[in-house]
């Protein structure tokens, strides 16, 4: 059987190539990939912004779901047909971060889909240690949202959000929406700030309160919402300088700011505000296995509105169109690539 894959070939260039699947080595499994989601990191790769790390041609993608096709020698806990997702982190196990129990931010971390081949292919061989089991009755297109949901779970956990606390989410893209949903489920009183009307409409359709950061009314709205105190937690998910300022300025005394977005350049931050209100800044980079397993449970329980968040599904041979749709930002949230050998387009 010949398998197809999408390879990043240089700035704004993708190729569809073929290869013969090989038997997985010891400790590995071969997965028939069902769906792969496209995220902001994939767009950065596509734009050529990560060429110092991603050597073309490189198979990309890391938000995925699929079924085990073949199990390598020495594995007894997995069987062909098992539904799985992959936590795309391969830590070294020996660096200071790994030894301290923080393998997800290993100093020599290999991220599948960036530093090594990813999931945008029919057939993907991965270490069995990276597998996370899925319920057999969880729809595989919905299961492709496990990885971004795990990001949100980790971010809310880093915030140590307590029931009843005011939580401001700055940025209403897929990760911002997922953070808002997870924070609300954790008992937070959530306000999402997003300039795009479509994204605000999606949030409001999910029962979330949203606001446009434009104009001079946001400060007054936050003041009214918090009774003049400010938010206990602010999640900065916008990746913009204005988003950083909004998050910092909206925090209460001893508030916590969780930095989620990856900023491509250094940003100015009001250290006086941090000093004056004794604020705390928390970085939130990836996730660990517990976050992934929690995310699987949330999707299986229907707590994550996957059907609403998945705007479009394109077959593997239309991966370029899938990237263009997400890049345009025109009425889309999550875009998936159907990586099944017989995948068909399913625009929603």
C-alpha cells in the first residue's frame, strides 16, 4: 500500500508525496491517521517563519486522531484497531527539566510535526510512549481537537483558577475559546475579548460573554464586571502588543496573567503595574499526559463543542486549500485535513 503525505517544501509551498509504509520498529506503532488539525504553529511553518527549526521537506501536523494499523515488537498494551491520539512530545529524559518532572518542557524536546515527521499523512509511525487512548465511540474528527483542548486544560491549570474568580480571555481564536470553555467549566466567571465579529458570535453562541476591545469602553466594562476590582486571572492568547496591555491593565491586585500566545518579537510590559498591584506572570507552553487525558474526557463527555468549532474539513490532496482557508480568517475556527486514504471534502 502506498501512503501519501503533505510535506512543507519551503515558504508557502506544500507538496503531496508518496512513500511505502514500513513495519514499526520495537517500541513503536504505525497509525492510520484519520484527521489532522491545522493550528497557528503550522501557519508559522507554512509562512517560512520556522525554517531555522523545520528542515524541508518535512511532514507537518500534530493535532490528530487515528487508528493503530500495526504494532511493533515488544508491545502488549496496544492492538490494531485501537483509536488513539498522539501527544507529540519526545523528551530526552535526562536534562534538568526532565529530571525535575517537567518533561513537557524538556531542554532537548523533539516536537513531532516540527522537529520530526508529523501527522499530515495517511500512515504515521510514532513511539508507543506518545500514544493516548481514545474511547472507541468518540468521533475521530472531534478527537482531532484533543491536543488544542489539552493546551487549554494546561493553561487553566497553570492559572490555579478558583470557582467564582473573574477570568479574562484576551483573544477569541480556537485556543482562546477552548480556554474560556475550560475556565467556565472550572467555575470561573469568564469574559472573552476579541475584535473579530465572527469569533465573538461563535463565543456568544456557546453562551460566553464577549466584548470588542476597540474604542474606550473596555476598561469601563471590566470595571463594571469586576465591581472595580479587576480580573483575578487574565489569559493572553492574542499574540499582539495591545493584547498584552489589555491583560495587564485588567488585572486585580495580586492578579495572575497567563501568557499563552507565542509572541514573535519582544513586547513592552508595564513592570510598574506588576510592582504596584503585586501581579504574577505565568508562562504556559505545552501540556503533560494528565492534561491530554483530561482533554479526552472533556471531548468524550461532550463538554467541548467540537461540531461548532470545526468549520471545515478538506481531503489530504487539498491541504493547500485548507491552509488558505485558515490563513484568511474568514468565518473559520478549526480547519481539519482528512488524512484517511479515502478521505472526502466536508466543508461545514
